[in-house]
C-alpha cells in the first residue's frame, strides 16, 4: 500500500522560502499513472490546491500561487518537493501531499499533513 | 477562475438522510469527487466521479451531479458521519478546485 509522508521545517520566517518534501513508500513515483500534488489547509479553513507534478516533470499550479511556487520530483529518492517563496503569515497552514491518478478519480492517497507556521 | 459553492453547515437527525450540495457553473459536465475530513485527520475520498464509492466506503454514501449542482447524500446518518465534507473538480483553466467545505452535524 502506497504511503506518503511530508517532511520539512515547521517554522519559516516571513519573506523566506518554505520547503517541504513528500516521500513515497510502497510504490514507485515513476509509475507514470499518477499526479503528485501539494494541498494546504489553514487552521479552521478549507482545502487549497497548490499544484501538482507528473513523473515527466510537467507541472500545473494554482494560478493564485503560481508566481511563488515550484514543485519538483526526484525519482531516485522517490520524492517530490514544494518550494513556496516570499512567505507571509497567510501561508501558515497544514500542508498535505497527495496522489491523484491520471484518470482523475480523486485523491485516494494523502500524507498525514505537516503544520508550517510563518512567523519571525 | 472556476468556483465551487457549498453550504457552510448542514444538520441531520440521527438515522435520517443528509444532503450536501456543491454548486458550480455547468458542474454537471465535470467529474465531481467528495471528501470527508474529521478533525486532525487528512481528507478521505468517499465519492469519485460523481457517484462511485471507493472500496471500504459504506453504501449509505451516494452522489449525483447534474446541471449546476452536485449532491452528496448520506443515508441513515450516524454519529460517526460528523465531519467536514469537500467537493472537488478539475477545471482546465484553474486546475484542481475544492469547494469551501460543509460541516455536517448529526443531531
């Protein structure tokens, strides 16, 4: 059974870059059948899609975050990563990594989520 | 950009039927997925492509989608169904879009 696990700093200073990694276990990130996404959720609020990457390296980003987001994949480590630049307090949230299939049948695999707080 | 509208809250009596709506422009032409999220947990997919249940999801959960509204129906509501529910679609211009979420209360 595929599992996803987020990792990275829990505290980031304003104006700096938030960096998170999602490690995939129990299956290969290179299988070619899936999109690998980042989704976030501020405390007490709804889900917000950040973006996704395919194993070929092609990406799609939320238009509202596109200028600050980079998602990359490292197939040798079975990981994909998120970088969000110029963060502010509004970027404080639980960040999830998740998997969606290329036939778009919903996000069936999620990481447990990691809280990132933006504060000086 | 494409937007999905959900009611902030829905209440249902124990054992009765709850319906949670998700509104969007011509949403009937899109595939809608529904997620259940309990406090402190990651979301769980309960309905995919409008009306399909993943394995392990009770038959009490069903979905429909037509026109400008998709609906998640929970029959014979149980206390354990209390959660936040989110609809989600893919839009070619916006990408993945989530509704704002609906808090289901079982009375």
